């Protein structure tokens, strides 16, 4: 009886700890930006999902490629059909870990962090280390990151006609407002 | 004389080509309000379909125009001002980002939406990521 009670208490306690330790955003912002002589190319999505494990500092992102919206319909078409091949590789993801993570980072004011993990885009997985920030801002847990990726690294071939016009590196910006994930 | 004709023809072809090119370049986004829905569905069975077989449902609905009727769970605004409606379940329901032009012209409709009440939206289905993503979308009724 005592043993059963002990197990029950243990299960409930660990379940609560598990629930409290996670943070989620279903509307994380991710953008691609490339400066070209003709015009700036900017694709933005507000529909990425991110989960941050407050116990371990592990962080995950997933985004559906077709949720990236561009100012021009043609750019969106090219992005999905020619470059990302969104019907073949519908989702991109990142799974990583915050370096030197400790729980105080979740309650302290925004500070610089470094994240290392695997970025999968266009079906190609690469290990990257990117700078970012994490901390409380206006009572919310906020995360950001800015880094560059080379489309070529992910097997994305840019036709030679426009290769010179699109920068070799694309700027990626990430902004997340996390909420405690209690379920 | 012959050269002149050739020049004129080349010039006309060039103008047509440039016109077509510019038209393609400046092609506007499809107006979701005018698109006919490919599917008319209820929210709950649609969520079921995605949760049971995500790949099959994605192949069937992705990039298609859906008219979905269901219970409004939440109405909120994203940091960039986009109005977000979630149907059925806040965590695992149907997330609809409304078209910003449509929102500007239809503030009264958005004001009148109440969580818990049924709503019908029309939008482009983007697939499943914890919830069904629909964007851009408009409110039908």
C-alpha cells in the first residue's frame, strides 16, 4: 500500500515537473532575407512551432515551408517550386541545445546565448552553431536568433541566371514568444 | 526596306516579351476572398483526418482552398498585428491567420466573433504542425 502510494506520488510529481519544464510557441517568427540589386527578397512565416525544454536547454523548431509569405506572388512560387521543393520537403526543422544552459536563463533579463544543433532544410541535415538571445522581456520569455546560411550547403541550386543577384548567404531571423506548456 | 520591317517585328516582339515578363513579376497574390473552396469540411473530422494519417491528409489538402466550419476557440493578435483565429482546440485545433487586407475592410465582422460560437472560415491549407495551419484566411460567416 505504502509502495503504491509512493509510486503514485512519484508519477504525479515527475509529471508535474515535466509539464512545468516546457515552453512552447505555435507562432514563432522566422524570416529569410536576401539583398539583391533588383529588389530585396523577404519571406516571413509566423507559423513555426518551437518547444524549449526548461530543464535541459534543448530547443526545437519546425516550420512548414509553404507558410513563408513573400511580397510578390512570383517570389513565393519560385521559393516553393524551384528552390525549396516544398512538395517534396514540406518541413524544415532544427533540434539543438543552448550552450552552458542553466535554469536562471529562463527568468533573467534577455542575455546572449549560443545554440548548437542540427538544421534540416531541403532534406539536408547540417550541424550549426548560432548566436541568439533568451530571457524575460515585458513578463514574457522571449528568444531571438540571427544567422546566415548558404543555400548551396543544403543542396539548393540557384539557376546561374540569377545566382549573382541572390546573395550567397541568406539572413535568417528568428523571434519567439514562449508560453509555459502545461498540458 | 526589308530591314525596317524586321526591326519593327523585333521591336514588337520585345515589347510583348517585356509586357509578359513584367506582368508575371508583378502578379498579385490570389485574392482568397474570391477563390472557390476545393473542399467544404467540418473542423472536428478534419482534425481527426490529419491526426490519424498526416501524410495522406497533407497530400489531399495542402495548398487547397478549404471552407471550414467549427467552434471558435480563441481570437487573438500576433505581435505583427495579424489576427489569429483558432478553431475547436487551442493547442491542437485549426489555426487560421486572417488576410490583413480583408481584416482592414471587415473590422466589424472580427469584432462580432465570439469564442465558443460556431464560425466558418475559408483559407489555404498549409498542412499540419501540432495543429492544422490555414493561411491566409477570411471569415465567411
